[in-house]
């Protein structure tokens, strides 16, 4: 299983008075990585929502190692760790683009749901994407 | 015409590495004041959206005098300046709660629209609220 | 050990196009609860920073149960779960103020550090607050 | 005088429950454009802050024409409109990358200040950058 790479540059708005990126903003970066991951599969999250599928978050986690700073170039690495029933787990790494120093790691767990937040059997709803996502998982089934 | 008062406390997340509140966040505070303004009229913006009316922003403006800082208690003062056709103009003042020092002033201009962003004749759509809003305006008609 | 209660109202800015509060914003709410927790001890995080102590985050976690929505009144419950060496763990609950329905739970782990992000022996740096924080912990020592 | 072009993709976090980008976030995009503008001059805002110069905002303005949506590719165009004494005015255009449709326009006015927010005579503090900035202005002097 491989990582998908996404790049961004730290915004001034993302810093706080500690002089580093506010810890909550890493979750936005995970989302940027996740969106780009879908795009790399030839699919977009926009399209998914148009089909009536949303992916609400069940849990999120982040471990902070080195603080990111304004104007730095950041590499976000995203992969699917596992897909089980209606649950999808993404893993993330946040690195300095320049020297690949690891700044943070994290994960998010998502459900497949309809627009009323009811779980859906994604395997039946969208079998083509289900197969693609399964091929991407880091775990053997 | 009178101001409606709303209070909040500055969040760490709202600061940036300059050690003060990031300038873009004053627009969120204006929105907090605006929501509370509707509530003070015995109406809520939630209810308005349920009736199919949204109020997209046409323009926004802010003038910064003294930077707000983390943990300070802030007073947001909101009033309607004018309501003309499908346009509503709000005015805002941001002050220190403690000493009433003026930190910033601003305004936002809104349209009345349906969920597809098409302008609506609000006077016809919701005549009761139209009358209330007109009574609130700072200008004489 | 008891929880400290803090109240806020959901801002429009905090929602996303799913029509609910963006998942990353719960971490801002945890921070609001944490700031208020310090205040309830007769201490402020502002004062702590003036003494040269910052509390960078080591890890953060959130579990989402029911999505929060615009304009709802929210209760944030905060407590210290444990304090060990240079590490402090906070626990959080996010509830509807109206009916106490549990929306989310979470935790954050913090280090005591100086302004250069070097760990400090907080027991020596600020023995008075150290004792207060220890009295607050949920765990027996 | 010419515009400097910067590209970004709309984040899910930037949307609100209206299904479009929250109006306050355009000011963050202006900041992204401004940072990139300095970079295009062979200078960085990071370097400026290291020299003890900050550029607090005096006023900001945005006019909204077409709402930006999640996942769209955005072009931010930035230029200096004028530089007079201790005041610098930036202009911005926000466009769809795809078809160059104009979504919003805006401006921000900044002061040159030291770390205590006191105005500085930038012409004396950093004559080299002063000359470069003046060459960039849209107005004839």
C-alpha cells in the first residue's frame, strides 16, 4: 500500500500566538490530503456527495512532534489503513517538504452515510469505488 | 436606532503569530453579533433558513484601531444601518468589555436570496420580519 | 474529581457544507474549555505564558457521536485526567445544553515547556499551581 | 503595474452550511496572495518579521460576486495599488482558474510597524525593499 503526496505552504492565518501552527489546523491538512487522495484515484469527494454519499468522521487523532511554522512548505502523506463494513480509516503523515522531517502523524475514521447521516452499505451503493478503495488498503484481507 | 450588544471572550485559536487576533476573524465576530441581533428581535437566522431564505454577503469591510488579544472580553455592537429593496446593511463596533475602548468598526451588506442564491422580494416573502427590520434601521425613510 | 462547565453557541463560521460543525472545530472548543478551566482555578493561561511557560500539545483525540449544528447552545465539560512529570492530560465532553445529549468526547495531552519549546520541571517552576493541578486530577496518586 | 498570480484549491473546511466558501475566508486567501507577492519579489514576509518589521492591517474590504465552492481551483491575483508614507495598499482579485470568472475583489491597507505596533519609517528601515515596492505600485508618482 502506498501513500499519496500532497503539498501546501503554511498560511499566516494558521499560526497562533505561540508562533507555530495551531494544533487544530492539522485536521484541516488531513482533510486536504484526503481530498487529494480521492482525486488520485480518479474520483472526487464532490462526485461522491453528488451521488448522495457523505463521509462523516467518527474519530480523529493527531500526534505532534515538531511544530510547523509560517511559510514552510509541507508534505502531507495520506493512505487508507483499512476498510471494514461501513468504516474507513485514513492515516496521515505531515512532513517538512525540504528535509522530510516528520512533524506529525494522525488518523481519521469515517463512516459511509447518506445525507441524513444514516449508514449505507457502500459496497452495494458504489461497488466500483468500493473495489478501488479496497485495493488501496494497507492491510491484507 | 439602537445597538444590540453581544459578548464573547477571545480564543487562543483566533490569535496569530503577531500575538493578536488575526484580522480575518473580526468578520466571524460580526457574524456572531448579527446572529444575536436576529435573536434579539425574537427571530432566528435558523428559522429564516428553514423558510428558504438565505442572506449571502455582497460586501464586507473592517477598520482596525487597537488589536484584540487572547482571553480579553469583547463587546460586539450590531445594528441595521439601512434596508433598501433586497439589500440590508449592518454596522458593527468591536470594543473591550472592560473599558469600552473601540477596537474596530465594520459593515456588511447582504442580499435576501433563495437557496439557489436568486434575489427574493423579502417584503412579500416575510412581511412581518420586513416591518421589524425596517423599524430597526438607523436611517429615517 | 469534577468537571468544569463552559457554554458557547455554535457560529455559522464553524459549520461546513455537510450542514454541521466541521470536525476540526471541536478542538477549538476543547481549548475554550481548557482556558476556562484555568480561570476556574483562579489562574489564567495568559498569566502562565507571562511567566514564560507554554503548554504545547503532544496529542489530541476526538470521538464524534451526534453532529452539532448552527446556533445550538453547547456545554463543554473539562477536567484534568492525570498529571505526570511534564505531562498533563485533559478530558472533554461536548453536550447539548438543552438536553445534555452527548455530542462528542475527547482528550488532549500537553507538555510544560519554556518559550523555546524545551520541557520544564513545572513542579519546581510553579509549585503553587502544581499543587492545585494535582488536586484536580481524576486519578489517585 | 502587474498582478502576481497564486493558485489554491478550496478546502472543505472553508465551506459553510450555505454550501459555499464562508465570506471571512476570502481574507485568508488575500493573505496567501500577499505572502506569495513578497516571495515573487525575491523577499519573504518571514524575513521582514525577522528584521523586526510587521505589517498590521488598517482596513480590509471584499466584494463578493460569485460564491466559490469546495474543490474548485482558485486563482488569486495580487498587486500593490499604492505606497504612501507608512501605508501600503494591496488589491486582489479572486477568480476561477478554469474560466477566469471573477468571484470577488478586495483590498487591504497595511502599516509598517515595529514589534510593538509603533509605525516605522520604512523608507529608512529597509530602503532596498522600499524601492522595489515602489516600482510595483499601480500608481504613477
